[in-house]
DNA sequence: TAGATTGTTAATCGATTAACAATC
DNA sequence: TAGATTGTTAATCGATTAACAATC
C-alpha cells in the first residue's frame, strides 16, 4: 500500500468508485470480489489485485466493506481535496460542460468562465459571468486556479496553454485538439477527444 | 495484413489519422517512423509495428507516403463507409454534440434527434426538428439507423437501449452513465464518460 | 554503390489470470 | 470448527522496445 499504482488500475478506479456508490445507495454494506466481478464484467482476480494496490481493505471469508472501500478510493482519487478550475471557451461544448458536469462531487470548484467573443462575454452561465479572455492574466494572478478546461479550437489552444503555463496553471481538462502533452512535458493533461471517440465507434461498426 | 488488429493499436489509429492529416495539410508528402515518433511522442519502433498490422506501406530507405498511409487508415477505421446515426436527448450535452461534432468527416449522417421533453420537441437544432421520443419506433422502422448517440440520464438509458436493441440499433456512442456493454454483450459501445475523465484529472492533480 | 529506413524477429516489460495458503 | 474469501505468489498472456537483416 502507498506504492506506485499503475496507469491501468487508475483508469479503472473511477468506475469502481461509481459502482460502489450504487451498491451503497441500494442498501448493501459488503460485497465479495466475485459478486463485484459479475456486476462489473471483470475477473475477481483483477479486482482483488486492483484493490490491494492501496492496502488490504477486505476481510478473508467476508469480502469488502463498501463504505470503507469507496471512501478509500475517493481519497486515492483526491475527490475530497478542493481544486479550483476555470473554463476557457463558452461555445456549445463549453456551455454544455459548465451546465452538465457535477464539479463539486469531484472536489472541483468552477471559479471562472472565459471567452474571446464580444457577443458571449457578459452572458451569465450557471450563475457566473462570462469574462473576457483579456482579463485572464489578472484573474489568474488574483485567484490562482489550479486547473483549466479547454473548450476552444486547436489553433487558439497553443497560445492559451502557453499563457496559462506561465501563470502557473498546469493541469488541463482538454477538449481541444491541441496536443498539450507533447509540447509541455510538465503539464498534467486529461484529454477528451470526441472526434477520436466517434472514429473508434466507426471502427467497431465496420469491423465484424 | 488483414490479420487481427489489437485494441491497443486501434486506440492509437485515430491519432495517427489526425497527425497524418496535419502533415498533409502542411505540404509534406513522406515521413519516416523516426520523424513521426518525435512529433507524436511515441517510439519509432511502435509506429512501425502499428503500421505493419495492415500491410507494408512503407518503403525501405525512404519512409511512408503520407497520402497513401492516411487513406489506408481511413479505410481500416471505416471513415469512408456511410453510417446513419440518431441522437437521443437534446439537453445541453446533446445539443453541443449535435452542433459541435463533424459527423460527415467520419462517414456519419445524423438523421434524427429525439427528446422526451414537451418543451424541447419541435425545436430546430442544426436544421433538424427534435422529434418526440414516442415516434422512435416508427422512425427506426422507416429509416433503419445504424447507431445511436445517448445523451440521456442513466435511469432513462436502460429502457431506451432495450428498445433500440429490439429495433436493430446495436451500436452506441454512449454519453450516459448506463453500462450498456455489461448487459448487452452483442452491442458495440463507445463510451464517453465525462465524469470519469474529470475524476482522472483529479487523481493526476493530487498525486505528485 | 552507400546510406537510410523499413519489416520483422527476438527480448523485455508490464498487466492479467490462476492458484492456493493464510485467515476471518 | 468448517466454509468462505481474501492477499499474494506464480504462470500466462499481450504489448512495447530493441535489434538487425532485407532492401529501396
């Protein structure tokens, strides 16, 4: 426990967290690796391996306590830690992300919205004013956001990323098609590439 | 060539496709695996292994012809095949996906929008009327869509998925939190789980 | 031809699965 | 105690990297 958790495990953790939440909501208090494996479509072996990365929370002959396990995963994922975040680009996608996402449940506080378009600046979205991109420097120096959501086109993204990196904002939820990680090794990036995702669906539909 | 392409390779193909498109747009006609590896942040070895899954398109001492390679990847991904798709749930997210995504460039035709809300049905989004979810059966029998985009809440998704499966719509671009694949082994599913993605960003920000 | 770079095999690395002793 | 189920080690499987002969 406390060791290095592999990337493969990390990718599965949010899903464990969700499933445990549902089990909890359904009134269950414990579950075995076998039961969970059937519900999630994984092997029991993999579940035991995964959960053991961060210490033995199961009990032989009994299984896992759902409450304790979920709390532990929340801690590993940092969901309990407050994290401020801003969003750049309040177009269709940015607006949807702002409205749709439950930031608070993951410990995020969305503290600012920015856009470059005259017609969008000043609008109120989810109780927040859309600020001019020109005020980004000042806002960041005052409010020190920890992360930024990029809902802007590829060609605008490079400049904004450089600007944000200089301001100390080095964590990105990246919906743009700009490849942040290749050019900024110190940045932490989570990409959501909708185009690539739809492309993979095309592959799956085409091949067998 | 023509053999089984592993899942790991498939995940990388859309990105290859994009990078090759950019190189083409910049006027280049050929590239070596080493050059491409530097641009993409991969190893040259991996690129050669990946590209060889579908036959030898390189030339020793020369490299790869960008045009030919990109076309080949497009073919593998099925981007050239016309595929009709409908979207269920024209809320913030569904609206953004409808407006934002370039379906045609991936061979998709978005042929119908559906929602259950009185206030949304009848609206025009991207030149298409939002239809009542009550007309889904009739529409599918008439138009035989190949795939569906789900932008609906988890609790509505199970019913809709069952309905669509019965109608022969078995390919899903799934933005809902309903786990289609676990309950429908024959379905082909590409998940976009924004909550899990933001959760992973939380992890990256929290841990070193 | 000489140089470059692929295609491909072999070596390494990591992740998943299986097995079982420990133990609740 | 007996039965169940974990924690953990070992075996298997697959993916990535390295190496180099083939060849343009």
